[in-house]
C-alpha cells in the first residue's frame, strides 16, 4: 500500500510539471523568449522642425515691383500650407534673399543660399540672375525652380532646373499670331522692348521668327531702357513708321505711359495695341485708365477664376494692396511653386535628414522635371521637361478690366 501511494505521488508530480510546461513554465525557471517579428516598412518621419525654402528675387532695384509681387504670393502660399498642417506635419519657413537686378549680386546670393544646404531653391526669378547662378546650383546638386522660360535655358540646366513660368518667349509668338487672327487687317507692326532685359530680347526674336515669311511686316523695333521715364519720344518714333499695330513687351509702368502717349497722338483704336504678359499688373490699370480700352493682353492667369482658394487669395491681395486686383500670372505662378515643392516632399516622403541630403535632392529633381497634375490655385497644372504647362488666355481690356476673348490650350 505504501509503495502504491509513493508511485501515485510521483506520477502526480510529473503530471503537474507537464502542465506547468504547457501553460507557462516551471516557477523559477527561465522561459524561452518568442522570436521578435520584423516590423513592416513604413514612411519615415521628417527629422527637421521646419522646411527652410530659400526664395531668391529682386526685392530692390528697377525690377523690385516684380520681386515684391512674387514674394507676396510665395508667402501667401506658405501661410496657407502651414495653416493646414505644413508638409508632412512640419511648417515651411520661407527665407528671402535679394538679388536686386544685378547678376553679380545674384551669384553672391546663390553662394550664400547653397551654404545653407537647401533641399530645393525657389528662384532666381529673373533670367538675368538665373543664367549666371544655375551652374552653381547644378554643380552643388541642388534642384531649383527659376526663370527658365526658354527651351535653351531648360536644356542647359536639365534636369536640375525647372521654370517658374510658362514658356513666355514662345508664347509671345503665339500671342502675336492669335492677335493678328482676331484683327486680320493688321499687316505691319512696331515692337517695343527693354534691351537690358534678356527675356525681352528673346521675345522679340520669337516674334520675328513666327512672322518670318508672312504677309505681316515688322517696321521697327524700338528700344525703351528701363530707366526711361518720358515715353513720348518712343511713341512719336513708332507713329512716324505708320504701322497698323503696336506690340510691346514692357513692364506695367512703361506700358501704361506708352498707351497714354499713343492715345493722345491719335492711336485711339485700342485693338491695334497688344501688351506683353510682363505688363499685366495693378499699375497698368491704375496709370493707364482711360487709355487702354479694347487693347489686348495675353496671360496664363484669370483674375475672375471662381475657385474658392483663388477668391480668398484675391481678397487677401486686395486687403494688402489698397483694393487692387492680382492681375498677372506672377501671383499664380509663385503661389503654385510652393505647392509643387509640397507635392514633391509628400509624394517622396522627404525627411530632411542631412545624411540623405544628396539622395533626397535627386528624388526631388526627378519628381519635378515631369510632375503631372500638381494642385494649383487655378486648377491642376504640370511640368513637362521642366516647363510649367497650362492654358494661355488672350484678353481684351473693356471698362478697364481684362475679358477673355480666346483660350489657347497648353502645348
């Protein structure tokens, strides 16, 4: 009986040990750790507290009117992005650099900007600044969005440089052809341009090219220095050539004064005058009021666009500019550039990690060069080999306000 009892006790202990092993191990004995599962790969969070975007523009000097407009638009876009959570939860800081209207100063500024090790650069916004600085950005391996309106400049900096603007140089030729189509009795032209502006010189060449071999003759090309205040000599010279029409690529101030001088000397049929896209701004309508009726403009931006974000921007612009409207595409283009950068950073899950700087710059470069359907302030737009692409409008000024008379599709 005693042996049987001992046997039952041993069997019971063994049974308890087996149960203990099955449910959690024997007390006092180490339990083997289960294998650690490999985490699924996920997006890496940014390592920066803010995205520093350098902005290079002429904030002083004769081109400051354009630079200040562009800076206002870029800052408005930054404010909007930051209000809605920034980029990947991180706010943008726009750091402005003044290149004035001085290529040498632009080089100094670009060296300074590159020293901050940016992921991407917004600017330079003038061709005179972009040409001498683009090579520096390319050498450093930094993508930039600058004034690269011509195919030659985009090819020179391919694929590091995308254009802030549509190809306004070839667009000048398209605008002339459209204007002449709407006014078939115009058979001779006089052109006005500022010789210091490289883009103006290229625009005149583009017009010459599209009219080559046509029945329309260019009777004269009148140089208007940016420092010129009195436009009467230019108007008198142009009228003396007895053209059917006048095409100008001047800035808004010169354009308004020129329109007045032409009108007061008998060119009262406004349809015979076409302003270039660079002339479209508040000062054109303020200074030229009463002398612009039925004249033409070509542009990529429509001030009457009905989108809610655009209308909110219009109200903000009016509040900051004594009630003036944001005519001209500089506002749209520089606003949209911030959204192009946002689209790239989000799509590529950019981190800002200094150890990945070269890698992330290349990703941004490749994304922007042919980015499709980027959300914009007036609808979606795209980059095609670095060119900003969207529809172009021909406007005629009626009651001191531009009205669309034709729309040219993106090329």
